């Protein structure tokens, strides 16, 4: 029987690793620098291995523009509404005390009832 030809996926070249190990001149500790995205890791952190770490992140909110701004605003509105409802559930509903006062009343006894 014949062996199948090698798949094209297996023959794809492996991209070069963008992470380079760098030594901090002050502390002499090692960190990693991504030459593609210019990202760095914390001092002493292990080398990032996820492919997503080497890729630039996508823009949140639908990619910008007017529609992105609308989507972002709606997401913030829904999120804040949910947070307010959660706090009402934890702390009890908020109440506001409204105090009315007569601006034309004499400066004396403000607790006295008005004359008939």
C-alpha cells in the first residue's frame, strides 16, 4: 500500500521566536523582550509560551469608529447598571431624604406652623 503524501500543514515553516532574553543592567536579573510587539515581562518571569502573547491584542469595543464607541458605551451602561443592582441587593435600596423649606419665612422660629 502507498503512504499518503505529507500534509501541507506539516510543511509550514515555524515562525521565528520573537522573545529574547535580556539582562537588567541594574539588578542583573533576566527578563524577556518581545521584538515584534516590544512587550516585556517582569524581572525573573519565565519565558512566555502562549502564541497569543506574541500577537498584538485586538482592539476592544468592535474595532473603533462610531459603531465601536456605541458598543463600548452600551457595554459600560449595562455593566454599571448591573453593578448598581448588585450593590442595592447587598446594601439595601438607596433612599434620598428631601427637605423642603420656605425661603420667604421670617428668620425667627422656622418650626412654627403658618398662621391661618
